[in-house]
C-alpha cells in the first residue's frame, strides 16, 4: 500500500480525480509508468526516449530560469497554497 505521510495520501485523490484508481493504487501499492500516469495528470508529458526527456526538461528549465525569480516564486507559492485551500480561504 501507500504510506499516509506528509499529506500525499490526502492529496492523491484530488490529483487523480478517480476514486477507483486511487483505491487500487493505494491499497495494492502497484507501480505504474508514465504512459498510464499521463491521462490522470500525474505527469505533464511522456517523451519517447531518455534523450528526448533530458532535452525537453532542459528546455523547460531554461524557459523558467529566463523568467523573473520573484514572479516564479510568487506563482509557486500561490499554486502550492491554493492546492490545499479553498478560494474563500
């Protein structure tokens, strides 16, 4: 099964949005790959090769690094907060 530490078990159903799959994965501890994770939004893309993955990751890292660090930090903080709170909070 999946350990209920640091809020992962509480966040997982919200991320996946599919109680059947959440329960299957949590209770069984079954591993799954990127192709299966993609439709549930657990990964943003699947690359055909390790080389393509590294190229895409570096391109994304460069694009983020080119932005204002203050803006990126602010966006990250807001996204992390909004993940666990309602709009009213």
